[in-house]
C-alpha cells in the first residue's frame, strides 16, 4: 500500500475507535443510562455513529 492509502485506512480506524470509545464511556457518565439500564437518546446517537464509522471503513 502507498502511504496515502495507508493513511486513509488509519484515519478510518481512528474514527471507529473514537466513536466506540465515546459510546462506551457515555453510560458511565449518564444517570438515565445507568439507572434504567437502557440507552438514552444520546447513547443511541453515539451507537449509530459507531455503526456508521464501522460501515464506512468496511466500504
């Protein structure tokens, strides 16, 4: 792979990891997520952002 292609792939993987990290950390700080045991709207948005990032890397 050329450096440019590898850099593009690395950026995609970083985006996936950043989105996943945000999704995982959110319930630790969110009272409704912790108390109800279900995703609040923000957690649902973060989950979708993570899924979208994974789909973009796979494409």
